[in-house]
């Protein structure tokens, strides 16, 4: 105890709403524990370049409700090289920063693990990504907000779909994972959901649509994850349209709006808890772990585990979409 005096914090990879709440929690918990807090701007690249500033308590005032990240985020090719990581370690030494909190996804944790191995710097991670694709935590910071945003948008699309008896294919974010798509589909009562984890069966999809959608009397919504393997919302919509020229089909891609906006109360509270737990873990001489939440309890997950394993979609929820769309 007491070895750590200066804690650095950075955000890395894709930004997510709630990252600011996590930064605030790290800074204030560090100060509460008698440490100094340092903000590293621009992810690992900013660390290599020494873009580092001390953060006092009031530097993180009035940010808990803001989307994005006050520390900016970036992707760094240089940090992927041993030379880049040596520069990063030198910068930390120059600023006498003796521990680091990384808020990001599994790529960021892979980089963190190498920094620990090569330079013996204590690093802990906080899961910050809208995709929710990290093993070892029920939820990542930003996921709840992103789903809320998608649901709100699909509700609006449903109004216009219903007015014109249209069939909409709505593409939501998720290059490698269908968590946003699946939850959005259930919350909006969609006819079907297409995710990267499950191969799309076009005949099966058409069968479902035929059952639920009548271009003369009803509307329909199909939620498609960005990373769906057969080519995404436009390509599937085109195939369905070729077979059914009588359908009134539209495609809507929600895009980056899902990353922005004020974080939900769930993400703010989760970020506050995980930010505080990250500093507590460092004060307890821990390293190479991600802080997560499982069944409402804060958990410590070794970087090794979260990097190696893939979080699976809940098959019961996938099934629920089918059952509830009959
Ligand atoms: P998201 O889930 O939002 O994509 P992420 O953390 O997985 O977040 P990445 O772009 O994969 O995002 O990684 C962020 C940064 O972490 C990279 O720009 C790079 O600097 C570092 N990084 C990723 N993978 C490695 C690796 N294998 N070795 C060293 N550093 C890495």
C-alpha cells in the first residue's frame, strides 16, 4: 500500500458515452486516496507524444452528463510496436506516473498487457465500448446509451413505416457483435434480427417477413447489425426486393448517432463504480485486470481472460425475437 502516488488515465479505441463519467470517477477517487491524477490526451498516441496534464477535481466538473471523451480518443499504430511502447513507458517515467487506467476495448487491453509485460507498469482497464463485446462483464460503458438511442430512432421509423405500410431494414452499429441489434430488436418489437454471430438464412427471413408483413395492410421492421455477414442492410433489402417487387422497402442506417449523446443513468452509475474500483484495485497493488460488472457485483477479470474469450449472445433472447414476432 502507498506505493502509488500518481495515476494516469486515458481513453482508447472507439469513444462511448459514459467515458467522461469514468474519467471523473478515476480522477476523484485518486485524489480521495491521496494521489495525483493525470489525464493523457489522445489515447496511446498521446501518451507516446507526452500529451499529459495534471487533472484536479474541478477539471472534471460538469462532465458526467456529456458524451464523447474530454481526453479524446485515438488509434495508435506506433503503440503496436515495442519501440512505441518503450517511448510510452519513458513518458510515464518522465511525468513520474506510476500506474495507469485505460478505458477502452479489447485492443486497448492487449496493448496494456504488453506495456505491463515489457515495462512492469501497473495498468488496469475499464470496459468502454458501445458494442458490449467484452468477455467478463455483463455490460460495457456506453452500451445502454447506444441501445436507448437506437430504440428511440427505430420507434420513430416505425411511425412512418406504419403510415405507409413499409418494410424497413434498419442497420445498427456492431461490426463484430450483435448485442446492440438484438436488444434493439426486442425493445422495438422487430419482426427479425440479423447479427454477425448467426449466418443469415434468406429463405427463413423471407418466410418470416411473408407471415408478418402485408404491403397492403401492415408495416415491418428488420434490425440488421452492421457486421451481418451476407452484406448488411442494403444488400439484404435488395435481395428481398428482387423476390417481392410488391413490397415497399426502405433502408435506414443509424450510424454514428449511436455513439454520441448524453449517457444514460445506467452508464453514468456503471462508469462511476468502475472508475472508483479501478483506482481501488491499483491502490491494492493489482494490475493486468479489467474491472467489470456481473450480476450487479463489481468483478476483477484478468486481461488474459477478457482478451482470449468471446462473449456470446444470449440464445434465449435470440429465440425471444422469433417467438414474439409470430
Ligand atoms: P473498440 O472496441 O472501440 O474498437 P478497442 O480498444 O478494441 O476499442 P482498437 O482500435 O482495437 O480499439 O485498439 C485501440 C488501440 O490499442 C490501438 O490503436 C493500439 O494503439 C492499441 N492496440 C490494439 N491492439 C494492439 C496490439 N495487439 N498490440 C499493441 N497495441 C494494441
